[in-house]
């Protein structure tokens, strides 16, 4: 089982492999000129900061606390649950 600490110390290329093959895409948001993609895997969340202008991933951030989900809360709709 992959832990958050294991993921954090992986080389960039290996992190990309984990996201591609084991990450479950949840949603995205926009932050300045970046698109931030949110994934979930192995009990933690992963954010991928992508620059469309430069066409590359700028940063990968991983966390396991709900505090890190705050920027996504306004994008979640509960309407489907109510109908």
C-alpha cells in the first residue's frame, strides 16, 4: 500500500505514473493561469498544477486532510442528491 509519505518522496516521473495509473480524477479548478486537477488514491488527495500556457505540469501537491479540499467546495453540487 502506498502512503502519503512514500508518494511525497517519489521522483516526479514516478508521481506522474501513480496519478495516471492509480489516481481517480475528481474535479478541477482554475488558479490564476493554472488548471488544478484533483485526484484521490490510496487514502490521500493529489493536486496537479498544470500550465496551459507552458503546456506542462508545474507542481504536484499531495495531502490527506480535509482542509486541502476547501478550494473545491464551491464546485460541489448536492442537487443530484436531493432529487
